[in-house]
C-alpha cells in the first residue's frame, strides 16, 4: 500500500468521516481520489478517515544502502 507524509495540519470536522492529521505524520493510503481531492487513510494509531489530498505528498521510506564487504585472500 502507498504511504504519504502530511505536509500540513488538518483538523477533522466532528462526525464527518474526516481524520485529523499533523504535519510530518506518515499515513497509509486506503483509497485516493475520493470526491475531488480527498484520500482515505490509516495512521500509525489505527485511526481511519478522510483527509485532503493537497495536504500530503508521496512518502518513500528511506532504506540504508547495501553493505558490501571486501574479502582479502
């Protein structure tokens, strides 16, 4: 599943299906392009809800470069 990183804070409206997100938060995308600019996602605490697509950017977890060893004979 794709992940995104929140660039801005977003405060959900009560009983709207929206989810409050904080800048820097990593979210897992469940559905995107909902009703013209919304995404549905899950945060690390397990909450699920809608948030504005324009508030997030794609996130790629950084991976450590492969370690190579020089073997002397």
